[in-house]
């Protein structure tokens, strides 16, 4: 009985909370080397690299941004018409007169076929990706040069006419400041549209080959211009573009190289002074094709009208007259944007 009593006391002691706690601790220490704990932690990569295609500064599939720079290289197809009539306010008014009242030298120039040329234009908007109100400021530089071979018809006072083939070059230089306001339209991957203003200087020179012995003097103009422009994206590869400009006093006889006898004759042949006005309108489409490369196709119409006063050197130009010059051209090219 004493033996059984000792065993019962031992069981009670081991079953007490303190004893059980100590036993659990000893058991945990014994199995700890065999336990395994797995912890998974997800952290952001220290450096992530994505490929920028250069198309308007767009990375991946995010919304496109306006380009910082765009270069357009291509060609032009141009039709030119020129007329000069004495003693009237428009060429149409003179042509409607009876034959016996059409007195004086007149000049008619029409491109029998369109002449081809080359063109280049660079647009820079260095702050386009900033949050500043100045992000729409930019600069546009352009150059075009066409080569014309066409017929010039001269009609004398007695009604006789002479037609000669004349070779000439048509050169255009532009330097204008831009301000554009962007707006989102169309697909999210398409560059945003914009509406903007532009203002600056233009020069247009139609140089006639002097060796042709033609009385046609050509025209040289240097003048300021102001205008509006708009671009509305429909898809990434299609956007509608339009623009219009007013030419401020685009008088003939002014060029980048200064004055000279040939430039003075552009006014003195028809009168003692001249007042001029002009305008330009264009409409076209453009878009992105692959990466930074795209296309642009535009039709452009430019019009100049010169009103002369006083006596000119040509026969019948005793009281001035009028001259009108029109350029209808198709501009096409490949664009590269960044």
C-alpha cells in the first residue's frame, strides 16, 4: 500500500500546471531543430527598365504624350498661276472687257503640268512634357524648293501673243513661333490633339531663269504671318489636320538678299507703289505607322494679290493695275517623332 501511495503522489505532481508547462517547454526544445518555417515577402524591384519607342515619348501601353520634336521629310507637287492686268482691280474684270478696250501689256502664267519639289519641316516643343503653362511653346522651321518648266504667254498692245518656255525655281522658307493647347480625343494610345497659334516670318521666291530672255520678272516676298492650326486624332494612325494663315503686307520685290534692280522691277514695271494681301489654307491627314515613324499628306492653297498705283514701265500701265499669284500644292512625306 505504501508503494501504491508513492505512485499516486508522483502522478499528481506531474499533472500540475507547472509541471505540464515545464514538460511542454522541454518538448519544444527537443523538436525545434526539426521544425521548418517558410516566409514569402514580395518587394518592388529596385530598378525596372522599359523600352521607349520614341513615338511621342510613349512607353508601353500607357497614354501617349505630345512629341518633343517632329521632323517631316518629303516632296511637293505644285500648280502655279500668275496674271497681271493694267487699269483694273482684278484679272477677271480685265478679261471681261471688250477686245477693243483691252489695252496694254498683260502677263499670264499657268503651270501646264504640276512641278515637283522637296520639303523639310522641323517642329520643336521642348517643354511639352512639363506641367508648366509654357509647355505649349515651340518653334517651327521649314524649307521647300520646287523646279518649274512651263510656258509664259505675253500679249502685246496690238493683240499679238508670244509663248516661251521658262525654267524657274520656287523656294519657301519659314520660321515661326508656336503655342499649342493639347486635348485628349480618340484612342488612348493616340497622341493628344491640339489647337494652336503660330506667328513668324515667311519668304517665297519664284526665280525665273534670266537666260530665257523673258519679260516675266518673277516674284520675291518677305513678310510676317499669323495663323491658327488644329489636329484631331481619330486613331493612332489617323488624325485630321487643318491650318490657316493671313499674310501681312506680302509685297513683291523683297527678298532675304536685300534689294537690287531685278527686285525693284517687280514693282516699277507695274507702278510706283504697291499694296498686297494674302492668305493660306491647308487640310490633310497624318498619323503614326510604326514606332516613331509616321506619315503626313496635306493640300495647301496660297494666294497673293498686288494692287499697283502710279505709272509703270510696261506699256499701258499708266494708272497701275493688279497682279494675282496662286499656288496649289500637295505635300506628302514621312515623319519621325520623339
